[in-house]
């Protein structure tokens, strides 16, 4: 059997669309629903959706099931798979891959694999997991599996009633959710799991016959869409080292815990470290009468599927695995540090050599507890099948400041670990695609040229809009899910994200397909405005969220209206590109009127500051960095006002102390007054750095990056908050801003025409002696080097064909040969890849 790969033909359509070519017939003529398909849906499937028969009395919630089908074939095979929700695929006993990407049930994705087999009997086998509960990463539908295997050497193999199935009773179903945002932790009894069930020689005659739910295109999943992004890349990451071990005994459970989960049990245990035993594999644990534990460090944050190998497993032996990104004051992971119940449990079978966790996990450290009484267990290794979006190209950045270089590298790793089947906020605590992905998306462009993933996410948000009557069609705060996590700021972020996507990709066709969704947002937003047209405080659902600082975004928020005004201006430009001239004119006129209303409402002339909010027409007493940054970012200040305003909000004498990340969640929360409330998160701090760079304050921008980003990078990835708390994520996509800003402003590489057709190279030296690096683009790699010579920057650059440099000068230096010289096109990369 040849190695299996997913069909590259799926990306031909994406490349056609991104290059501006016409989509395939059918997409042009599709109805409103099919307009939101990133690839044309397939309508010729002959396979059926199947599941465990209802007569088996198998509960759907948190259900796992095995499926098998024997068939005869020879030569090349194409294998299409869709499942609700996830699957592991095996062919002739060999693991192939995992799927499927999260999707709205009306736009179900299927995966395609290609392989070759020798003539004879073969067996395809799958383990399928269905969540079956409301969460932030999947819709609560019904479980199902659809498989189609076709080739020239035999008849098609179609999922139908001839398939064999078995409820996976070894997976405990009746568990509380790991957290509200995603599914369940795992408790697996391997003695109840059929051994070697993937093997062609396994006897499945006692299994049940699968029940047909309906044909492809049934009401549960009306569309089946080819996967429009590459398959995730798998890297094997071995544990770096064992850092602690010792004994544990039972302690009291915390009274505040509602559910007694594996994580709750683990943190209740009394632990005593031991220095008498070696900290290396193999680890002999719980040989005597004492239960023992070991703490294993993977060396950095990782995301994927954990595997442990061991010797001497005994029937019924219990093994608990707790996860965390950091160590507590005792040098131990805490699987209940955040609001996730972050631990799994296994009961081993006699002689079992390894275990693998089905669900994805993000962490740096694991703590393994082995219970006494079974004669011990020898842990021989720990590894992770790390799965992230593939990144065949990668940007680089180096400079005379090693601290900035490290921030860039930390940002690359942070971004990559938050690129899965969609952008996710973090690989550990939530793994959710939030609409605050704007920073992460731009970093993925500058770091990895990942426009296909950005496009995929934009479609997914458009597919999974709110069904709530008052805002039906509104883009939600995260997706895909059944409920309505509505945040007015996040709905508006979608508009800006599509405009940014067009700038970096040049993909006007996708923007054309999604433009009706954009205009629908404006229609909905206008229902929630003041008589002056500003965003009011009546948005349903969760209202708004801006930052985890002690600013004030209650009442009539100045921040929301600033975002609203910028959205009008940016979408107006997109409308012009789409030749919707009347729409563009209308949006521009509204933006101008809103800007005047904004100034009247929120500008405080005596202070020279914008206020955070209005209550009954009166200004709030809170003044924050973010409110003023967003006003500048939205173009609501004059050139004369901007730099003094920026100087004022970063003046350390005026800026108040930073509050912890969870400060807003504490009982009796009140916003800070008496000074300037600092931005609390790197996702919004990104905007402060950006406006500093864009208004000639590059030194101050770099000082801000060093002050705020260096402390949150100590774990090797960027944390969620500038001020830590118990619930902080230590690898958060919105923290990766240096990946975009250092090449965009210090190297000065920025597109000024969609799709990088035209660029400026305008580096800001900002006190540095030299800098160099590369930015990957669809047309090839842009490389820039500059060095101060007698106080003046000499710039060298190399660009691929198809990219026009319309200006290449540092700061205010004039264009000309004294400042620019071309490099050879074969110039080697100037920074190492991340591990």
C-alpha cells in the first residue's frame, strides 16, 4: 500500500478563486445558501449516512462507535470521509489520519484521501466520536458517518447497512463537559475495547449491522463540501524531560467543585516529591504500596494528540493524566488552574503497550498519576502527534536587538500553534475560533502566507450566523455552534477582517460571495444605534467585549462606535473594488456623518482625550488607552491632535496600574478612574503599537513591545493577558503581533495594492543599527535588508516578479539610488525555523 495523501485537486479551485479566475459552473448559479460554500458542494454521492442502530439503545451524547467494512480492490483508491463530529481512519490496520474540520451542519465538510492497494481483500475501519452537547466548537446534531471508496479495481465501497458497527463501550459516556466551550475529557476502560479491531483479520461477525440514517444530502447535513484547506500537518514531538516524581495520597475534595472529575481528583491529592529516584525514562511507578506520579515537560507548548508507552500494564490499572501550560509554586502542573477540567483517565488491559488520547490537547506539562495496588507500571516514553495547519514557507526577522528577534520567534510559534482547522484563540483552554482572530490572521500572513486558512474562517463565520430573531444573520462571537454568543464589537470585526483579507490575498471573488453577508451586518447594526447613528447599548446576547482591562465599555461605548466608523470606511473601499459604487458612496457619507457625531459625543476638549462611554448623555469618568487608540485608528483625530494624544496616553505618570486579567469578573467590579486605564491584552495592545508606528513614533512602539510582550513570552509563547491570573492562557493567538509588526514597520514591507501587487518598503530604524528579514507571499518571498551607515540607512531588497515596489526609502528619506540597491534573488534565509 502506497502512502496516503489528500487530493491536491481541492486547492486548484482555491487558487483559481484567489487569482480572480471564474469559479466552476454551479457556483456562479448557486442559490443564496450555496453562495456560502467555499467550494461547490458535491451532489453525486451514492453513499448513505450511517450510525449504530437505534435498537441498540445507545445514547448519542458523548458517544464513540467503531465501524468496519471489508472489500476487494486493487490499484488506486479514492476515499471520501465525513463524520459528525470526529473520526480516526484506518486501512488494513494502519492509521491514516483524523478528521473532520468543524463546520455548520448545513455546510458539512468531507475529507479526501488517495492511496494504492495490492489486489485482494482489504478492510477500512473508523472510530467516530460525537459530542452531542451544546458547545463552542460543534453544533448539537445527531451522530453519523459517511464513507465512499472508489477505484478502478473493484466496485465502489459505500457506507450503508452492510457495514459493521459496535458502540465503543470502553469510553465512558456519562461525564460532565471538560468546559462549556468544547467537549469532554476521556475516561477509557481498555479492557472493554476490542483489541486489534482495525486489523483485517479481526472477527467482527458479532458486531451490529449499521443503520442507515439517510442518503447524502439528507436534512441533517444538506450539503457536503470538499475540504477547502490543506490537511493538518503532523509532527512527532517527544517529551523533553522528566522534571519531578514522587508519591501521592488522597486528600479532601474542594467543596466548591460541582462535579467530581478526574481533574478535581488530581488536584485534591496530597503530593510529596522525591529526590531519591532518577528523573528519566523508563520510569518505574507505584511498584510498592504507594501511589506515585511523574511530571513530564515537552519543552514548549504543544497541541495535538498525546501517546504514552509503557511496560508491565496490569488489567484494570488506573492511570490519570493532567495537563497544564505552566507549573504552580510547588513546581507541579494544575489541571484545574483554568476553568477547564483538564485531565483524562485510562484503565489499562493486561500487557497493553500504549494509549492514545482521541481528543486534541494543548499543554506544555503533563502529570501522570499511577495508582498503587496493581504491581506498578513502567512508563517508557511520552510523545505528541502535533497537528497544525501546514506551513511550507515561513518569514524571518533579525536585527541588532536580540530581544526583538526573540519576540518574532515566539510569535511564529504562538501563531502556528493557534492555526488548526481554523484559527483558534488558544490550543489549550478553549481551542475556539473567536472573531477576535484579526491579529492572528495578519500574523499568519506575514509569518506563513496562510491566506487559505483566513478564507476558510471567513466562510465558516458567514455560514454559522445567528438564528435569534432580532439579529438573524448576525455574525457571532465564535463559531460553529448552536447558540448565539453575540458581541457587537466582534460582529463588526468580521467586516474589517474581510477587508484586510482582500488587501493581503487580492481574492475579489471570495469578497464578492461574502459581500451580501457584510451588508447584512450593516442592516442589523443600524437597528442598534442612537438617534445620532452611534452604536447603542441594546445589542442582544452578550452585548460587547473589548478588553480585559478596567476600562468602561458600558453605556454608549465610544470604542464600539469607532469600530463602526472604521468599518464603514473600509467596506466602502471594498465596495468600490467590487464596482458597487452607490454602496461605496453611501458608506462614505455615513462614515463622515458618524465621525462628526462621534466627536461631539466623546471628545473632551479640556482634557484633550476621548471618553470611554456616555450614560444618559453624560460622559463616563473613565479615560482609557483603548478608547483613544481606537479613535486614532478609526481616523477620528486631526493630524495636529494625534501625536500629542498618543504621548498623553502612554505617559507613565498618567497611566494607572495594570489590573489582573480576571479583574472584570470579580464581584463588585468598577472601572478605574483617576488616570489613563492601560490596555490589558496584547490583542488590543497590537493596535496601540500599530498607531504609534503609523504616526512616526516607532521608538515608542518598540519600547511598548519590549515592555509588554517580553514578560508574557517567558513560557516560549505569548500569553493572553498582560496581567496574569489563574485563568490565563499562555499561548494566545492575539498575542503574536510582533510577527506582523516587525517586518511591516521595522523592515517596512507593506502591501498598498491587493494581493501584494504593489508594495512599499519604508523601514523605520527606531534606534536600531540594522535589520533584515523576509515575508512570504503568494508570488514569492520579499527580502529586505537595511543598515545604518554614517547615521543614514542603506536599504537592499529583492522582490519576486509580479510585485512592484512603488517606494523604497526609510522614514522621510528621499527615494533614489543612494538608499536602494537590489539583492541577488538567491539570497539565503536569514533566520532559523522554529523547532
